[in-house]
C-alpha cells in the first residue's frame, strides 16, 4: 500500500544441527516397522543365521532384535550412531555393485535421535561383550562397558518418538503396529530361507512367527502365510538376456524366481512379496499388471498371492531413490513388467488345465432359435425317517427320557385359578422390574434372583459349610474340594444365609409362592428371559468404546448363527449344554461362551448397572484372606519375607479396594462401604446371580489382574474379573457335597435319611442350573 514502508524480508538462517538430525530421522524412521526393517537388514548383512525380535506395545515401548552375526568391534562403538558412518561403502561408485542391504549409515543414527538406543555386542573369540547407550547420535559418557553376552549383536530401542509427541500420537494402535512388524518379518523370513527368524511379544513364551534354520522357501510360506496358500502355489522361473550377470544396458537382463498362486486360491487381498536384488521393495505398476492377469481367471473379488525374487545387474539398479529404501529404480522397467506378466499368465493357464473349479457359460449365436429342453418329471424325493430331526419347541428334552428318581416329577395339571394366579404373579414381577429401573426411586432389593434360584442358593449355602467341617483331611486331596477347604462361603462369613432366604420367601405374594412350588416340582412352562443390549451413557468414554469394538471385531459367523435360535436338548455336563440347530446337534462350552458374553455385557452396560444387594455386606479383607488360603492349599502361595503374610496382603488389598470405591461404585455398581465391606454387585443380565462362593477369588483378582494406573487397562481388567465371577462354572457346593460323602463313607457311611437329603439337594441344584441355562443364559447369548 502506498505510504507504508516495505515489510522486512525474512533472513535465511542455518538450522541447528540437532534440528537437522531430528528432521532427517523422521524421514528414515516413520514407525516401529521401519526401524525394525533397518536393523533386520543390518543383522542379515552381518551374516546372522538366527534372529529373534521382541516387541512391547507394538514396538513403541520396546523393540529388541538379537542376532548371532559377527558382531561389532569395540573401537567402532564410539562412532556407531553417528550419521553416515558405515562399513559397507567407501566411494559413490560402489553403489553400482552394492551387495549389502544397508549403505547410508543413517539407521542407528536416526533411531538414537528419536528413541533410547542400547547396543550389546560381542565378536567371535572375545572373552566378554560390550554394552553402550546412545543419545542424539553420540555414545553416552562412561560407555562402552564390559558385560556378559553371546556372539552377535543385541539392539534395544525403547520409547520410540518420546521427543516427537506429534509423531507418537499419529502412530496406530499396538495391535496394528505389531502386525506391521510381523509383515516385515514374514517377507524376509520367506526370502532368507536359511535363516531362523522369530518374533514374539515381550513376556509371552509362544512366538507369533517362527521359521526353522534348514527350512525351504515353501516351508516358510506354509509357516508364515498358512497351509492354504502353500497348497495352492506353484514354482515360477523366468530368465531374459544374460540374467543377473548381464552388462549391456541396451536390453533387459534379469532372473526371476518364486511362487505364484493358482486359480484354486481365492484371497481377500493381493499379496505381492517382491524382492529386487535382495531388497524388499514395492512396485505398483507390476502389482497392477499381475492383478489384471489374475482377474481373467479368478472369481470376482478374489485376489492372488505372489512371491517374486528379481535379480538384475547391479549397474541397472539405483538403490538410492527412497529414504526408507522401499523403492528402487531400474532400467527397462516396462520390459521387465511385461515379461513377468506374460510368464505369469502362461504359468497360470498351464496350472488351470485340470482345474475343476472353472465354470463355462453357453451363449446363443445372433439369430439362432431358442431350443427348449424337453420337460422331465421331477423324481420323487425320499427321506429316511432316522435322518429326520424334530425342532418343535414342544418336543421333549433329553431329561424326559430319564427315570423319575433322576429327574423331577411331572407338573400337575393347571386349573383356571392357577393360570390366573400365575398371570397376576407375572404382572407383579414386571411392575417390580419397572420400579427397579427407575433411577429416582431405586428398589430395595433390585436384581434379586427368581424364587427357585433363591431356594437353590439357600440349599447350597447350608451344604457347603457342613461339608468343610466334616470333610476333614480325607477331602483335602480331592479335585474340586481340596482347593476350597479353607474358603468360607459368603453366607458363612456373614452368618445370615437362611435368614435372607426366609425373608425373600416371606415377602412373596401368594401367587408367587404357588409359582415357586410349581417350579420346585419341575414345571417347564417358563417364559424366556428378555435381555437388554442397550449401551449406557458411560460408553461415551473412548476407552470403553475401544474395548467393546475390540471384543466385537472378530465375530464367528457360524457360531452366531447357531446361537441365534437353537433348540435346547439338555445338559451333558455341569458346564456343557447340548443344543440342536437345523438337523445337527452341537455341544456348547458354556464356560467360554458365558465368559465372553459377560465381558461384553460389562462394557455395554458400563455405568448403568442395576445392583444385587448383599445383606449383610461381606468384609473384603476376610474374602481376600479366604482366597489366599485357597491359593496356599493349591500350592500357589507361600508366606515369605518378599511376598508378606496372608493377613498383610489381605489388609493391603482391602485398603486398595476402599481407595477405589468411588470408581467401582460409579462405573460398575460395586458398593464398598466405609468399613471395607462389599455391599453390592452389578446385575450384568436379568434374573441371574453369580456363584457367591467365588467372591473371594473375585476380590483377589482386583489386586492381581487389574492395572489401576491406566484407564483402558483398568476397565479391561475389571470387565475380565466380572466375567470370571459371573461365567458358568462347576459348582463349589457340589464339590463340597462329594467331599462330604467320601468322608462319611470312609467313616462308616451316612444314614439313609442323610443320603436321601443329600440326593434331593443335589437334584435341586441341578434343576436350578438347568433352568438358568435354558431360560437365562441361552437367550442372553443370542
């Protein structure tokens, strides 16, 4: 604008050396997988035959690689992490015939600027190894230090991008970053067939990727990519000109070998593992050309698998075209792509000669008349009666074929008065549930179990303490009973089991009392339970949404279809149910299924649970002490100076639960009063109460398996602890009753009245478990 002085021109300044190095490091190290690729190539250049990679948090917290190569000399450690220091290149002209994977000398330098780098190495013939740490391209003071080591090099990269917060936030989740690392390892594992490669998560004994040192490429394809791919690939070879030894630049010289999938393989995405002169690279034009060749053979939306190793003359390849070396430039690119495409098509057509999956469509020539096929009578369809299966809901269940002594008696005929009373009882129960869901007027006993369940719980509570008192040492070694000899039940701790059951029975209306009697007699006409699958306002937390998305990310389509509408047949064991779907019978493992269901319910109803009141509240310290005594009986706990005594640990756990009482109350409806007593549990699904004999194990898991310092890990641990408590498991009361029977048999045997009473109690528990599985758990699994 006229009259105003011109703006001052900006000055050109020389950037600080640290800024330059950090910018350059961001180009070379983009994610944990790119850092691993650089270090893996260094290990292969060192002649390693065994490489082990260990990761934590997807490589963001820890990325460690160990090899048995020739190692690094002590005098070279001082400049190891400086930029452009390398043993693989001396002059620029050496790039034309470079045979090593690395050549710039930037990898370790770049890593040291964005992470904490530690190198431990030992050369052949050395007495000990050397350990050095690096920061910003320089070795820290006091290094290197002598240390015990194996021949080779161990490189640890910790806290990647700790000083680049924006790059660290841009990284994907731990699982996705770990999958990127596995992809890099898988590519080099197939290419370097003579090298044993292992990749695993820190703290886990089982590796996610492992190849044997003497395996072939086809063996490694089977180990890394699966047997489906290895069964449907054929060898591929191609040679043009003088091969990799050719020198003339006016024509194509190449050698290509590998494995390509046949028309029998139908993948979901194209997998092209491409190596050019030993480097894992990408070539988009070649990938598109090969996809077009397969499109004419494979069904729609099916993709191929190809592993190709291309060897070109060193003078025809420019390896210095990309910061991360993921691309290379080479002469006669179009000719090479066309030669590979043509050879793949020929190989593919040859492999399709006997392919029975190919289909052909017949079309009419223009103007040709339509010839109608002669009508044929449809042959009558015959069925074998023994192959037909009834799926009517009124069909008898498995237990209908058992004797009267093993099952309940038939239900009495319903009169009009009984039907009317049952309808009134159902209306009263629905009104009580509506009152319990009102947040302004919370119910006094919201989440109570059905009458039959309360009766069964009272019966079990009366048996278990007596079994522990009378079983003695004879039952200590029995499976299922010895582990809980020292564990008092919640009713035993509170001393009010029978009173609670009596109160619940006395508060029932006459219609409900009559309905309870019918259920105890074995009535099967019970309406299925309707489950709510709404997500509460607590699910607005990103961590809860992420956990729920992770749990629902890999559904099993077949299992989901079966659980959508099965016909209940009967219980094959205390934790296995036999159901019918279609014309097949399935045995359901309810322990695993209900654990997954309750884990998801704990996340779906996050912050909106109804409560199961415990009257009176149970002391957390006593529960923890009972759990530790059970662990000691199993040989999993022993008092020591390091671990402390059981009483000390129980007191610490009780104090921890009191400190987290507000979190447990607000998000999971687990009330802990000021005296450190457990007052309530969440109602994960309607009309279901967990086995209260397992409360001590639940309290112990709050201290052992919950990471309270991290939000997502904390919610995951609490949901898993609730799932372990609520899932269907073998009854502790049954185990205690068996131990009691064995002890009494060893001492002379019980009376007939005691035997009859014990059998009746066991049958009552079995009937209650059956009712819960059929009318509560199976509908909730849908």
